[in-house]
C-alpha cells in the first residue's frame, strides 16, 4: 500500500473509522467520524467538543488507528485548543459537509484534533 493510495482515499471519502484505547478500560474502541484531509494531516472535530467520549480517550493516549476503504493508517494526535486553530477546522468542516450539517450535528466547539497519519506496516 502506497501513501499515494492512502492520500487519494482520504481526499475522496466522507468518513473514516478511528480506533483508540479506552482511558479506563484500556481496550481498543472504534467509531466512525467525519474528517477533513488538509496538508497531509487529518482534521477531526468532536461532535460535542471536549465532552466527546472518543476525544476524552485520545487526550489520555494520543495515538489512533484509522481505516478507510481497505487502507489502515496509524496517527499521532495533536489536541487543538487555540481559538484560531479550532475556527480553522470548523471552517474546513463547513466547506466539506455544509454549514447546515455542521449546525445539525455538532456543538461545543471548544476543541479540535490534528492527526499526523502514517501508513501501517
């Protein structure tokens, strides 16, 4: 699997599955999420901001596995808390999914995540 294939998949898809380690259970947990791919980074916007369960888990263990199509990627997460960074992610989500969809599904815009993806071996 080449990075070019992964990039193409990230550019065309609407949703990825992220897998992370539970902060209490220490078990792997998976959930589908919307994302934006920009400058070789994956941007995530937690639906309920800092109250979102998957976010609370990756704050403790900031590494995730990502699946889309038949591609598996690992990633290191950077939690974004600066207003200008969060506003940038929100704008990119509105651009990709539409402002009405973001208003409909998202609240608590106090945090975002930037993921540095790496192909899994």
